[in-house]
C-alpha cells in the first residue's frame, strides 16, 4: 500500500502532502530497527526514493525481516541501493536521536500499524480516503 500512497501523492503534489516517519515495529520485524537507521543515513546522503523502493522490493532477497545482525541488514541495503554505508554511520548517536524523534511522534499520534494515515487531522482507519484528496 505504501508505494501506491507515495505514487498518489507524487501525482498530486500541489494538493496533497505526505510526511514519512520511521516507526519500526520491531516486535514483528526486528530488522526494521536497523533498516530505519540505514534509511535515515541514506536519506542524508541524498539517496532518492528510499521509501518507495523499500516497500516495493522483496527484501527477503537481501535479509530476513527477523534478522537482528546489523551487518547483514546493512549489507543487504547496500546491495539493493548500490551504496557503501558503514556500520559506524548507522550507529552514530545522531541517527539514534533522529529515529527516537520519529518514534516519539508515532507514539504521540497513536501509530499502531504501518502505514497510519491521517486526513485533515483525523485518523483514517480505512487507509483509502487519501484517494479522494486533491480531486
């Protein structure tokens, strides 16, 4: 669903906004914690379309969602995006701080699943009302 949402927003940029916050659900997907941190680093390095690619791609070709080994997850990300991000970059305190800010925001707006969609300040439990925006 996330790639469709991103595409919709990209096609309606003048009328619709999208805010992406990292909110790794590590109880379900332990690899999401490291993946979120690597995505933050890659974004700061100017890598484009990270979110679209992550949600479209079959990540199991690169690592298991239950993986906890940061090096294996990082190697998979680097292979997918043809990048050379290091563990030192991923483990910087500033990256953890940024991730904590995103998680704090998610907690504040009662994120319980991904994606969580708000339309004009109201949570959209159907996750499809965005398709009416911009029309």
